[in-house]
């Protein structure tokens, strides 16, 4: 799947999905400005990204 995706320059739509969760920084927890967004992507997308970086750094 990885090789085919790189060869065709296609990133599967399912891998593009990310869940965004607010993470508290500091200060009052009732103030929304004291949170920062964290994107959680799928494990498959993380593996693909690492493999992609390895191939293009080589």
C-alpha cells in the first residue's frame, strides 16, 4: 500500500482524518485561550509519514 501510494502520489482519504483535542496549557481552565489544539492522526498515517521521510532523505 505504501509503495503504491508513493508511486501514484496518492494519500488515501482515510489517512487524512485527524481528531483534534484541546490540551490545557496553564492559567484558568475556564478560559478557552488557555488550551491548544493537538491533532491525533492514525498510526498508519504516522508510519507512512516516517517511511516517506526516509525515502526522500536518502
